[in-house]
């Protein structure tokens, strides 16, 4: 799972670092901690969301002038420009954006949608509300993203669409997914909640499929505390999705619209974004690429040292991809190659002052909702085992994202790992 050219070796630099680290006992055994930054300084570097004078001024101006709802079309216009998309509709959260996207597909009840199991509940759980059925697909263990190879095995006569999740800010291989979808006549929806601003072959994540949905929840790359948006490549899908959750907007559609007649009622739900969230989102959109670049540069700086250690790898990033980061800096740990256990690693790094988690991420097929037929047109097929998902969760390590330049802290984190690796023989015996 390494993605460096030195797949079977440790660099000279790392040998030097490991040799130096041997002079110090592990913090577990009474030695000094490698990470000396105090908690408050670390919290300042990792703080997210980050709001400043622009957001405060935007909210203050709105509260003074009461022109609240003007913010929503402005956000939608700026989103269209950013993604080079013909249509955009803001929603009250990313989940409502996804529900609207699935409604926009206008699929018959019982249609099956290929979906990764390794994803948040909002990608798949709402499907039952529309009579649609998820078919869970494995992920590539190198990327934690949708596996076309596994999807091919799960096609049925009822398969009508695909929804993908760009996991942890890494774009799925949308060129391969798009080709697979075209081959089988499938519609494509992108859940890009974790990857706003990521790019593949010059096209942003969310703009490859027929519809791309995004979240503005406070952990996301573009945080407005709550909120969401979706971009649409066709007028039909945009108008149908908009009518679903916005009773007041069909009257603004052209006279030849099939959905204009539903003005005043829509189709029942109300998914309008809060105007204050829209105002925050506009300011964050203007900063998105810059903030993404800071987190990515810091992660890259740390990885330059960590990926020299045997048994550590990052998500595989193709040369034609520009990834972003959501929520955490994800690494994979191969205990066999490292020579000691993940449990021992976590214990040792935590003692050194590293903030780290090895907890598993959601696998949707394991939740009870999908096993109860009463909620579904027909029961979703539940796979006995998805080896890619299992491997990703068994090997995952999550480090914090550093949101401002912090070379000293990055160095201390790297030295903590190098120190632990220098003692790996002892850790293997513990």
C-alpha cells in the first residue's frame, strides 16, 4: 500500500533519524515526549472552522439591512462560477442536497443504486424515502474510494444509477467510473461532501456526474456550520430537485417548464438554506482553495518523513489528481511490514503527545436500517464481507489537520513517529 518509489527500503535520512531517536527512551517508558507543543497552541493550529472579519461583517450587514434571502441566489451564482456548472441549488444541509439529487433522477420504485458501504449515512440511508435501494459496493483499499471492479460484480437488471463518495478529500477515479456508467447506461451522482475543491484531470469533484452534492457542515472544507448545495448539469434535474424542496421557486422557472405549475406547494419538503449560513458559505467559498492548500501542504510536509517509515502509506493519489483533506489526515498502517501492532503504535504515539485515532469509519451495510425489509421496496442485498472496507478500517490512522503553517509542530510529530519506529522491536515484544 506504499505510494513511494522506495517501497521496500528505509531512506538514509530515516536511518539517521532512527539512530538519533534510539538515544531517547519512549515516553511510555519515562522518556521525554517528542511533541512538546502545549495543548492550547496545538488547538489553535488545528482549529476548524476558521471565521474572521469577513464572515462577521457579512452577518452584521445582513442583520442590519434585513436583505437575508438575497444571499441565496448570490451563493448559487458564485458556486456555478466556481464549478463551471450550469445550475446550482442551495439546501439546508448536505443530506437534503442528496435527497433532492436522488429525487431529480426520477427513477422508478425498486431501482437499485450502486453505492460504497464506506461512507456517511446520508449517501445511502435516504434512498428508502424514494423507493430506491442501495447495493453496497466495496472500496479500493489503496484509496478508500469506490471500486469499479467490485461494482461490476454487483450489477443486476434493476441497477439504474451510481452514487460515489470522495473519501477524506480524495477524488474517486471518475474517469473510470464515468466509463463504467456509460457502458451500462447508469446515472451518476457524486457525494462530494468530503472533497469540495478536489480536482481530477482539471475537473472539480462534483462536476463529473449528472449531479454533485456538497455539505457546508462545520467539519467540511467549506463550513457554514450547517448547509449544503448541489450542482446540476441539466435543466430538468435542476428544476425537479428545486421543486422538491422549495415551494416558492417554481414560479421563477421559464414558461415551458414542466415544474412551474407546482408553484406554491413544491412537492412537500422545505429544504431552503438559512440565509445566514449562505452568507458564511459565500465568504468561505472565496477562501476555499487557499485554505485547502494550507492543509494539503502541511500534510505533504509531514508525509515526506512519515512515508519513509516501513509500514506507513497514504491514500494513493494519481498524478492527475489534486486532493483536499476532510476532517483528518488519513494514513494506512501495515503491522506486518512495520513489525509491531497497531494497538502498540497508538499507545506509544499517544504517550509521545501525538493526537491520533485508529477508530473505524462507517460501513453502511452493517447498520440495522438496511436489514429490515419494511423500510425498502425490496431488501438491500447485504454483503457478507467487503474486504476493501475491512482493510481500510483495520489499517487506518487519523491525524489532525494543521490549518496554518506549523513547521515546528510538524517536525515534532515526525520525530514522534521516528522515535516509535526506532523502538519497534521492543514494541513488538510488549
